């Protein structure tokens, strides 16, 4: 996986909430079979809007993992096998940090696990 100097803009969630940014294999230590990445570059200063955009993006990821397209491209991988890693250029706000999964309320089988990480720290880990 290469992130190098490529930057992704959370503001693009408005126009590309239905797209998946990056799909990758897990890193050593990840408890999953597939990782979906979202990058928050900190350009959205309004925390309510930042959270709303993230939720929109996460809903698209949830829908994608439940789709026939996903099952065809990634046979044998279900919701429990996928981790969504949100890379933040500025610290995740409290509402974001409080999210550990996303999915239908009361349906633990169709939920995606979330992890928030510092963007620069993550990129530094890749350089090792």
C-alpha cells in the first residue's frame, strides 16, 4: 500500500460520499481481512459539518460492504472481516472518537468496526 504524498480531502465527501477512497489489505496486527480507508485532511473546520460528512461517507462504506458488487470482488469477506480506518490530519472530535462501529441499530452482524488514527503517524508506520 502506498500513500506517500497523495492527500485526500474530507470536503470531497459532499460530492463523493458514494465512492470508496481506498481498499487495502490489513497491516500486521489488524484483526480483519480487508481495510477501507477514509482520510480527513482537516480542511472542514466546522465540527458538526465534519461529523456529518464522515457519517455520510461511512454510510456509503456500509452500503458497499453489503452490496453484491462487494461480495463478487471480495468473496468470503463479510462485515466482521472489514475494518474502516479513518486517518485524521487533525484530532478526531469527541463525537468521532465515541464511534466504534457503524451499522443498523441492534444488528451486530451487519456493523463495520471503526478506528481513528493520526494521519502522519500512520504514514510514518508505513515507512518502517
